C-alpha cells in the first residue's frame, strides 16, 4: 500500500534521471573504464531480470489455491462468509492482484537501484577525468609546466569543467534526498514489520508444507531486493571515496597561483560533501541501515519468543 500511494502521489520522484543529470557516454573516459562499466551494466541487468522472474514465479504460486488460504488471507474468508455466491469471482480477482502487487512493490526499489547505479557510473567517469586533469601531454618537463601558459590555460579549463560537473552532482543529490528522505524511513519501518510478520507466520502452527515453495520464492526475491538496495546505496559512498582519493593524487605543485586556488576550492567542496543517501543524522542507505533493520527484527522476535516461552 505504501508503494502504491508513493507511485500515485509522488510521481515526480520517478522522473527519468537522464533528464536531470546530463549523462556522459560510458566510452568517454577510455577503453578500460568503458569495459568495466559494460560488464557492471550486464551484471546489474541480469540480476534485475532474474530477481523479477523469481518474483513473478512467487506471484504465480500465490495465484494457486491452497486449502488453508482462507486462514491466511482475510478477504477470502470474508467473501466466503458474506458473498458465497460471488466467492469464486472475488477469489480469482484477488489472486490475480498478487501479480500487480509484485510489480508495485518492486518498481520503487528498482528505481532507487537505477538512480544510484546511474549516478555511480557518472561519478566513475568524473573520477577518471580528475585522475587525468593535470596530465602532461605537451612534452615539457615537470619543472617547466609552471611557466607554460598553454598548459596552465588547459588546466584552468579542466578545473572549471570538473567544478561545473561536481555542482551538477550536488544539485541532483539535494533534490532526490529531499524527495526520498521521509519515504526511506517509512519503507524501512514497513520492511522491518513485514519481515517480522513473515517470520512469525513461518514459526506458527499454520505454516503447512504446501506453503514452502511459495514462501521460499518470496523470501529469495525479498532478501535479494533488500541486499541490492543496501549495496546500491553503499556503492555511492565507496565511489565518493575514490573521488576524494583522485583529488589528493593530483600533482598540484605544477599549478600557477590561480589554478592552485581553483584546485583548493574544488578539493574543499569535494572533501566537505556527504555523498550518502541520507534521511536522518544517523542513518543512510548503506550497510549500517541494513544491520539496523536486521537487529530491529531480531530484537523484537527475541522479546516475543521469550514472552511466549514464559507463558
């Protein structure tokens, strides 16, 4: 329901990132980075297709009637008790809705993965430009570069170019975090409660062997999507570290005073920027959030199980 409401009333959050961040082609930074990006794109696409296929498989199993479904799905029992003549029609419509439900629940997760990975690829290309920003292809010795007006002019152009690109990253980051911040909290909470509910159900006396295939497929795609989201958010932070390292390795001592100031300003902005997909002071979409959700589920389950044993 939260996913459906988000799609209906937060439609702008699903805008195409290509219309918001001017993309660089993946072959603009050399063959090595081009090959790496092509491989990673294939891996991510293969995962998305496989995971969605497993989700559809799970949805099909929810469409298959099982004798105890009336104990699990309230609407089926409600239709049986109040609309016995229309029971079959209600049940067919209800079961087919699971296929739509799968799409609704996964589309936002896939959008976040798409946003983060598209941005990460652009940051990788940006990092490659930073690495080569002071490249000496003039044939001059290093000690002669400081006095070369042609080299310094080219360097000034490169610094300005990278500074503009960095501002584009900051702009889209601020916009997306503003749109997603509160929703991440709600989705994290719902994900935690959903996980607890599923575990309770699997530990109950109502979890019959006929449900094993259904729950196994559901668990696989749920866990895979959750892990992919956490890894996608963490990958942005890891790539940001590469940007800072690239800035630190630039041979700035050959710059003239004007270019040194430009470099220092860019370096300060990069070092001071938090690249985290952050929605609170303590949590972002990264490993820490994943561990926090898992710990929360474990803590609640431990308390309930201990209370049950005491009774």
